[in-house]
C-alpha cells in the first residue's frame, strides 16, 4: 500500500468509515454557496446563502436584484462587495452562455467569474455527485506537511497527487477527512502533532 493509502486507513480508524458522506445539493446553490464561503467561516457563508436564496434562487432572479439589495443579503459572508460582483458575473455568464444552467464540466465552471479550482470541484462533487478532491487551505497544508505531496506543491499539484494515488471511490472521503484533520490537529499555527492520528506517518511530526 502506498503512503496515501496508509494515511487513508489511519484516517478511517480515527474518524470512522462512514464519516464524510457528501451531502448533495442543487448545483447552482453549491456554486453560489462556495463563492460566499471564500475567506469566511462556514456558518457565515451558510447564513448568507440561506438569506440570498430565500429572496432569489435562480441566476435570473439574482440578476434582477438591485446591487445594494444583493450586497445586503450576503453581507454576513464578509467581503460582500467583491462577492456580489463575482455572483453577478457568474449569474450573467450562466444566463448568456449556459442557458441559465450550471455546467457540469470543470473547464466550463472555471470560466465563470469568481470560480477557482476548489469551487469547481465542490460544484462537481456536491452538485453533480462526481468524485473530486477540492483542495482548500487545510488539505493543501496537511498534504504537504504529511508528505503526500511535495513541500512546494501548488493546490492543483496536490489534487493530482492525491487523486492519482487513490481510486475514485475514495476521493470524497479523503477530501473530507484531510479537511477535518487540518481543523482538528494540523493547524496553521500550533499544530497538535502529539495527538494527531497521522503522527506515525507524518514527515513533519513534532511533539506538543
């Protein structure tokens, strides 16, 4: 078994085999929710998404909102001026280029304003049920520290390293488990290495 496989087994022993089931949601909601989640806490993004979709739940309805109304509806997510521009741009592109539908092809998702690789992968996974590892800051940090990717690897290189080493059926679990490990143990500052379930496998294990 390769190192990624050993890490996956250790994560399953710690978190359980049934954890991190992908909760499906409509692709457009997944798209907008992910844009709102950028640079904020999950609960703030969730609240903003709920508030926005209670008022407007399609690209056409969002485009019909006054700019000030859109900013007010998403204010709890933070950086709402920039996010409002991204949401408006994405909705306009969906209407003009995709007949109002959220595309199911990664390259097409990446063509939308405000959509990067992580957002595209989340839409594919949560919106369309396509397995994907959406590399956020936690997964990027954990993978390089543990030794699942090169220390200087970019998020896209981390994604390629993980997905090439694992069968597609394990991508969703790996995504959720590495993200949670980053929150629980492998923090940006003051990582809890001594209690980490990957301490025996980590290239950078330290005592704490």
